[in-house]
C-alpha cells in the first residue's frame, strides 16, 4: 500500500492548530474494548484494552504523556488495524487507567519494564507477530525498549513505529517550557499534580506534598518527583538515562520514526537524521506538517494519515497475508 507524503487539510495549517484540533475535536471511533488487568512482576498492575479479530498478529499501542488507552489517537490507530484484520492492544501506564496503581510509583519516559510485561503477556496469548506503536512519550518508550533489548528483543516483534517522539528528553523539556507552549505545559503540570496528590493519600510518608503547589514547570516536577520516585538522582539523570536517542544504534528490527517538522514540542535535537542514517533498520520521516500527534486527514473511512502510514509500514514487514 503506497502512502503519499502528508499534506494537511486546507483549513488545518499551523503547528498549534494541527496539534490541538485532532486532540480535542476528532469524533470518537466506534470500537469497543475487552478490558483486562494484569499483574506486574513487582506486585502492581496494568490495565489493558483489547480489540480482537482472532488474528495471530497484534499491534501494541503506547500512549503519550498524561494520555490513556482511550485517547482519540489510540482508538484511531487501533481501529485501522482492527478493520484490516489485525488485533490491537492499547495499554495504560501506571496511574493512567481507570484505577490508580498500587505502588508508590507512577510512569515515566523510560519505563520499558512495563512495556516488556505487556509484550510477554501478549506473546503468551498466542500472538506470533507483534508490531509496537508509540506516540510521543510512548514513542520514546517504544524506541528505547527496542534499542536496549537489541538482539534479545522478543522474537515475535516484527516492527516498531513511533510518531512525534521527544527522543532527547532534556531538550524536549526545554522546548515544552518555551512561552509559546505554556498552554500545553500548564495542562500537563496540572494533571501530574493531581496524580501526586492521589499518591500522597496512598503513601503520605513516602510521597510528601512539600512545595508541590509552587511547582510550575515540568523540569522542576521531574527533579522533585519523577526522578527520585523512579530511582534517578534528579531530572537531569532521568533525562539522560531514558532518552531514546541513546538507544537508536541498538535497534535491530524495521523501525519507522515520524516527527513532523512543525511539531511545537520538538527541538532540533529530536530530529536525529545522522543517527538514523547510520542504522539501516530505521526509516526516519520528517513531514513538513502534522503538528504533535496530529496528521489529520479527511476520508470516508475516518483514517488519519499517521494510521494509514503505520498500517502500510507494518504490512511491509509482516509475513505475507497480514
């Protein structure tokens, strides 16, 4: 299936319009999940939404920062695969599903251990071909996972696909904190603070609220909470250890990375043209438009360009007939 380069609809041009309209105004996709809760090796749990066709092939979808399994971009991607005879699994990170998780941790950009749990659980259900798809933070997790596993990656995983990825977390944090992105940053901080307050109720002696009200930027939040809660020294250590750009060289399966050039969240450091060129397994595409997890398209099926591109790439690298 040949997919043409992305061109936005005439009235949807501009990095913020292309980012906000798909997130807020996309009609819901009519697709009903089969929910499941699975236990993690450390005694916590993850909440999954399955979309089953009875296929032996599965697409595992990972959402973005403060997203969930029912975000429009997750459901849109699940539906195009489902419509074309491929099962889909949308999973929620710890603290992002319908129920708050049990442990004194949440999720972060490098939490590949939870993706590994999902992959092994899915493979145990009989899937012999798996495609990993990640959006934004979920794209960073996906690429880091594939790269750090390298030759040890589960043999069922045929391909990886990632959209709008802040591969350099330090630079990405600086970018999201720019004045032009204040609306997004404020929303993220507001939601993250709500989660910390919920965690404080569970673990008042482990997760204090001292100074939470004064935190107004993501770097400070990661310095005080994300980093220390998940075993990092601070935000800088967290960003360094978890940036997917450090793991690109280890990718050994066909991988598609798509970052729009007008993505308001991504600085130049998140366009690794040279690093991608050094690894023949990586196809790096930089459409001029698309915004952040946007790529709106209008057609009778309701598929966005990113969904059509992902399906085409997956089919290219799946066994014949899928």
